C-alpha cells in the first residue's frame, strides 16, 4: 500500500471530520483473513487517523463498513459494543465485491469535534 494518496486520510471542515476508507491490513499491509482481526485492523486505522488530529472514537457519529462477506456483521456488532461508547455512532454495513489492497473490510467514518 502506497503512503502517498491523492486525497486526505482525514479531512476536517467546520468541526466535522471525514475519515477515508481504512482497510483491514496488518503492519506489512497484507490483508487479514480472520473477521475480527480484519475489522479491528480497519478500525485501528480509523482511530489512528483521528488521533493524528486530536480526536478519538468517542467523536465518531457515523461509520460505513464495506465488507466482502456479509457474515462479518456479527463480529462487527461485537466490535461496536466493545470499541464505541454510548451513544454509539450510526452505521451502514455494505457488502461489496472487493475492497482495495485485497482487504476484506474497509471502514470510513464521520466524526464531530
């Protein structure tokens, strides 16, 4: 995965932060195969992008999960309960044919400062 992107990984406008889709990859940018491992890696990338601008997952108001296997929903629900404080963000869960870099999931988020 290239470090250079023709877009911002997180972009803030008027206190609203838009986080680009973060894929579920390991430290060497290889796709993770386990549902929970892939989901956690993707959400960790979202958290890292937010932390870079002084925010955390508690600031997230909306996520979109792009998954290559809709059966990941149960693991995503468990992750939501564990990782997001109440009130939890709204979420859209979309099954797609493929995710960039061969990942099984990518998560994008909207946060509010």
